[in-house]
């Protein structure tokens, strides 16, 4: 083969391999995972800070646990037959050979902490709250992501029905403060004893109707019959309407406990709906179960903003002593979606009070120290010190809706003065550089506008 032809072929091969290499690179997010952009952060900060303030006021302490846990922690606690374990866990074998999982929920890790760190020896109950990302490999759709964030509360070491009433009350208050109308759906699934007698009745009800059930529910009939009640398929939903109610099968103790929870809620003026189909999907729940739905949302738990319940047997199941407990988790993404749908905006407190503008090299040099002096005074500030054009800086100050702009130019530096521009009426005044703080405070007092 002639040399030129050989070279041409070699060149073509290199190009093809370069192209292949390039095409194997794809710049995109993983399905079901979302970026939280700066413009959305005010929603996140608002909801989280409100939730944290409430949690702290009611004696909950913040806790953080790792995102990775041994997969067996969740298999053991949530149950092999739960959707989360069966279909949705991100599980992989790490280099050491251990099977680990990206945490799909927050209760099991907190129970691990409770046992592993001997929290039993602390004053009971141990009240904890957490916030962070969770992972479920579900089919992404509106309000359902593969990485999502939960704010959770757990009261471990408390059998009193007041414990669940407190959690429900707190979530009700939180939604009220956010301006969202919610509906609390509540049920009791009793203890293992009353549940086993109920399950017999439930299976009997469904046995003659099995042919109308979806394929998943056909399997649930033998594996996890309680879940027949919260299936989202239309036929299954219709069948569940006439199914026997578990509260009619509660034993004396479970019935008393549930009545107390409802009494406490009544007394606290928390409206709720008794919903016999709230059973939650995980094995560890017993007695009180609840979900929080948007109030105008006819449909079920598909759009639930949160949910929780009692798990009095989980600590023992994971190797600790029998310890009563109750927990709640709220889904941040869904709350923020709903806030946006309802056109509820976080209170604007990000508007700068003062924009610091500079013109010329000597002013630019002084600007950082001036800015820091104002920051220490507690003023909310903004700047664009990398910009040279005053026009650009002033239009940014305008866009940010700054109340005042301080303009430091070459002349002002020499005169030890600064220009104070009132952005509301456009008036400008020359003031003594050393009296900036007192001059601004004076103007704020005059306008009775002390919001800095
Ligand atoms: P759960 O314990 O599964 O009911 O989860 C509690 C709350 O977390 C739900 O009510 C939702 O608000 C939220 N949540 C659960 N799974 C997801 C998901 N895949 N995507 C978004 N939010 C979720």
C-alpha cells in the first residue's frame, strides 16, 4: 500500500477513535436527580429554617448520619417485601466486599445510632431531627425523584400517645406557618396480635375478588396483605373502599392508645381524617400511622408531603432492647413544588440595604475595607468590585432593589467623603467618609425602617 494511502487510513482511524471517545462522554444529570439552583435556595432555606426552629423549640436535637449504610440495615428493618427494599434501593458491593446501600429513609439509621452509641443510657425519650438527601430507584415522575430530601423527627424511648400527637401537631404548625393547607390522614394498624387477626379477615375479603387485583397486589395478597389497601391502581383502590377496617379489629390497649392520640389532636385543634387505608409501606410500623396530604389533593399518598408512625418493635428487631418509638419524615421537594404551585414565596429579606459602588483605581483599593466595615455593622450589602463601569454597578444596584448606594470615586477618596444615593427617590448627598454608618442609621430611623 502506498505510504500516502497508509497515512490517510491511520489518520481516519485516529479521528474515528477520537470521535468515539468524545461520543462516549455525555454531559447530563442522572435521571431522577435534580440540581438545586441558587434561585430556588430561598425556598429551601426558608422551609428548613422554619422546620429546624420548631424542632429545636420542642426539644429535638440535630443529628447527621452517613449516606451509605450496610444494606442489611434496611432489609432487616423495612422488610424484604417492602417496595423500597424489593425495587428501590441503590445497593452495591464496595471494594471491601460489603453490600452497602444509599440510605432510602432515615429511621433505620437513627435506630442504629441509638443502639450503637448506647442512647438507651441517656434521658428518655431521645428526640432527634435530621435533614438530608435520600435515595430510591423509583420511576421518576412529578414529585418523585431518585434523590430527594427529607426533614425528619424521631422520638425514641416514649410509649405515650402524646409522642405521636406532638409530631403530628408540629408538622401541622409547620405547614400552617408556610401558608399551606394540609390534610392529616390517620389510622392505627394495631400491634402484631390484633393485626394478625385482622389480616385473616382482610385476606378473606380479597380472596373472592383476587381476579380484579393488579399483578402486584395478587402477590401482596400472600406476601404483604396490608399493602392491598394503599395500592394506587384504580381497580384496587375501588376494591379497598369496601374492605374491612383495621380499627374495628384493634385490641383494647391499641384502641385506647389510638383514642388518646385523637383526643390530644382534638385538644390541640389539629384537624384530621380517619383513613383506614393508611397502612404505610414498611414492616416496622405499628399502631398509629399517618400521612400529610395537600388539602385540595383528592388523590392519595402519591402526593403525600410526609408520613410517619410508631415503630415500637424496630429497636429490638435491630438488636437493642424493646423500646417504643415514633417518627415522621417530610419530603422537601414536594413541599417546595406545592409552595410554588400556590404562588407562596419565601419572605424577601435578601434585598441589600446598601450597594457599594466604586469608580477608579484608588476607590477600588479602598472598597474591600469599606465593605467589611459596613458588614460588621450588620447591614445587608451587595457589590460588584470587579466591575469598572459605574453605570453597570448602578443598574445592578437597581436590579437588586438596594435601598441605598454608596458611591466612592477618585474625588471622594481625596476629599475623604462618599456619595450616598437614595435609590427610592434618586437624591444624592455628599457625606463624611467617617460618618457613613451614623448617617445611614439616621436615615433609617427617620423612615422608621429599621430592617437591617
Ligand atoms: P415515606 O416514608 O416513603 O412516606 O416518605 C416520606 C415523604 O418523603 C413522602 O411523603 C414524600 O414527601 C417524600 N418522598 C418519599 N419518596 C420520595 C421520592 N422518591 N421523591 C420525592 N419525595 C419523596
